[in-house]
C-alpha cells in the first residue's frame, strides 16, 4: 500500500500492448503500478517491498514467481495471469489476446478480492482495557491492542491456552454503545500477547463494528464504478 493508501501492482511483461492496456485500466482503479520486464527482477522487487496485486504476462519461467510467493513469508498478493491457457495457482486469468473489455472485467474481480483481503487482515490499533469473562466465568483484565474484520488482538497477564474463549464488551472510539464480543484464542505468546478469532457478535453489534471499520478504511477510490 502506497503512502496515499492506493493498492500497489507489480506488472511483469515485456509486451508493450499488454503493458499499455493493463497500465491504463490499473490507473482507472487507482492502483499504483510498478513495471518489471522479467520474472527475476519481479522476485527482487518483492524481496524489497510488497505488492497487493501481481499481473504476470505468462511465460515459461513465470511459475518461478508463484513458487517464490508461496515459499516466502511475504504478504500473499492477488495474482492475475495473462495467458492463452488455464494457469494453476493464480486467482484470475486474462485470456490472450488482451482487450480493454476482458482486462476490465478481470481486474474488477481482482480488485474485489484485494479489497476483501485488505479488510479481513488489516488491524487497527487500540489500547482499551476491559473486563473479560473466561471459560470458568471468572473476570480477567485484558487490553484490546488491535481489532479488525477477522479478529482481535489482546494482551493480558493471565495465561490462556489456544481454544480458550473470552467474552467482553468494547466501546470503539467515536461510537455511542459498547459492542459484545466472544472471541477464541488462536495463538498466544510468552509475553502475554494473544490473537483471537470471533466466535459470536450479536447482529446489531456486528453492524456497529463493520461501520466503524469501514470509516477507518482509507483506500484511494477507483475512478470507475466497481
């Protein structure tokens, strides 16, 4: 993600026609594009930073790029292949020869996936102390360190095991009522940090959370309708 909160794309192609068509439509989606002429250079670029989207004009060595993405600890981007045949392991295929219509349809699908992943995995920092209830119905002090669409981060002096469920009420900054959350511990660190997934949030409270997260999500809007 760039400093102006635009998605970033790594476009791997030597074909001027593919580059021109892709670059134009990526710009209409407010996606910042970095062009690489070779797979080896694209791998170097990924090692130096990150990308939300990778568009690959498929060649014999393009599978090496997919292999490196899976093998590494990088953020897993959405991958689009430009190819005249099906490609395993990518999310979207644009069939050759490329046209503006086919690219527009494919990139809209890729954009929707990127936005969904971004909202699911992005966490917003909080430092809110709450009283939680554990599996034994005992009150424990925890601090909400971050929250997102996919879960919540906690810290506590108490010890918890993976699978433990905690329930608590949380007042999100700028909202008028606290929301009720039941969350299950997915991982725990020795220094008291916990990562939790949601088990249950009442529908009204879930709407409050989603509205709050939507206000916090500052993505540069596309110039066209998605």
